[in-house]
């Protein structure tokens, strides 16, 4: 089945009693909304972040009508909204609009608004819009370059799908409401279990790096608020006497001789793992020789110093081989009695406490203040205890990681089942009583 001028096609058969219909004859797409309300009327405000993946809208933000200009997309209760830009479209961002403040909302301009006409049920249209069929074909219709690719309006207009009678649409919608709610409940429980495992890992490692592994060891006040009591035989010392910091830089991107070499180049986007040996980008020896980027040795502790992610968390990792770093990363290299890997586990476990202490006030982009970091007092256990604590923390982390991977695999399978169920139901490939 070909989709009009887009030249796209699909092979979904049309079930008996259904009709192949194009959305241009079933909906009104991106049509103006007539607003006849006083200017002080409150309406829902919906940025892209408030649009859920596979449904749902957060409606906690409201604004007066006269505060909404031409730079927003209006929609009303009963409309279906679909994110048009990558990667939001591919990720399934879209929703059936209901419960809007005074029945109307203004959202990001990166939304298509699809208004159902009399022959198509609004919630059936929503499920169709998040089906694999609609999304996969839409990816092929996107235009533009890189991160600015968008799904054109004509794709939605020309999208042709098998459509059952209205009463059957409503039965399918009720079936999917019930089944997706059951699946979403299971997924939510598993995600909560992931949160609990993360809390358990943090608690066990925090206890080890701040109290040691001997529960009977006498304690003393460390004099450091975020650290509390530590074993009486431990010392404390400022970071600057234990580690030296090293920054990095970015080689000129237009110089091809600097890129695609053999040297891992760490930037904040690589800081999603504890131990870092591979990166998204690699550079050459020439880049090291001629630019501001720096090599740092294996076992350096890597801290994200400048990134929007610092609003929420503080990524930290360990270089498990010699790497280069960019200007948004600080490497801490051991020069005295504290192991780099002990420092990593300490920061990893206590980052919620340390982030506000190290945060730099008054910056356009969220940043950490180097002088706060280097003047931070740290616990210094004896060498043999550091080694034991490092081994314990690694074992705890690896054991929990195995459980997490099993749970994430189960979540992935549930999400795949949810997606396939929706697609098969709205295209009539399964019978719904």
C-alpha cells in the first residue's frame, strides 16, 4: 500500500469489514484553533518535556491566555498531538489531549496537531499514531539534517491505514486502554525495583567508604558535615594534597587530521559508565601535540565539570586506560596516599552531598567550582583498608548490575510486547472481542 506523494508503502492487509482510508479524509491537521476567551483566562502550557513517550501529558503548568503569543502550537481537548522532530518522534512522544485547563493548551511548535473528524475515534487515532507502523514509516519520511530532521505534515495526510467501523474502533480502544494499563503497571513496578537496587548499592558503598568494613571499629567525628563519623584511626586531608587536577580541550573539528585516531577522547556524553575505556569520539597523536586537549593516565578519576546534567547529578568515572579529555572534564590524578579508585567510589557514593557543595553559582551553564573541589577534606584510610573497600564496592556494584540487567531486559520485552500489541490491534491483525 503506497502513501501518496511520499513514495512510502506498507504491506499490512485490510481485514474484512475494514476500509483503507487516508488520514487527510479522517482528520484535520494543524488547523487553527478559535479562541474566544478573556485574555486573563488560564490555559495549559505544554513544553516538549511534558509530552510523554507513548502517551500522557503533564498538565502542571498553566499560563494566562494573553501570555501566549504566536510562538506556540494551540490544541484542544480531543486532539492528538505528535512530536515532529527527531529523536522525539522516533521515541514515541505523543498524546491524546484531555483535561486541559479550560479545554485548551499551548505547546511547543515541534508538535503536529491531529483533530479527529466523525469517522475516527480520538483515542483510536492516538493509538494509531504511536503504532510501530506509523512511527517506522514516519522515520522514512523525515526531512532535514542531523538533529533537526522533522516529519512533514504531508506524511500524516497521506498515511493510509485499515480502519474499522466506529463501534469496533471503540472496542479496540477499550481493549488497549485495559491491556496497556496492565503492562504499564508491571513496567512501573520493575522500574521501582531498579530504584531500590540503586539505593541499596549507594547505601552499601557509602557505608564502606565512610565507615570502613569493620563494624566494631571505634569512631570519631571527622569534623566534615557531609562525612560524619569515620573510624578513629583514619585521617582526613584536603584533596589538593592528595591529587593533582588536569583539564583538557577540544581539537578543531574542521581539521580531519585530529580525528578518528586511536586515542579515546572523553566528553560528558561518555560519562555514563563507571569505568571508561571506549568513547564516542577518538583523536590522533597530532591532536595531542598541537591542541589544548590532554592525555591523562589510567586510573585517573574523571569528573564532569560543566554540563546541564549537573542540575540533577554529578557524573564521575575512572579511566581504565590512558585517555584524552575535553574542557568539560577534570581528571584527578593521585599524588599521595589516597587511591584513585577509592576516591571514585567515595564521590560515586556521596555525589548527592558533594554536588551542592561544589556547585558554581552564577554560571550560564551548570558548572562545578574547581577551588571548592581541591579544598574538600577527604577521609584517608590505611592502604590495606582502601584496597579492601575498593574490592568490596566493586563486588557490590557488579552483583547489583547483574540483577539490573535482568530487570532491564524484562522491561524491554514488556515494551516490545506493548508496541506490537498496539500495532496489531489498530491494524486488525488480532481480533478484539
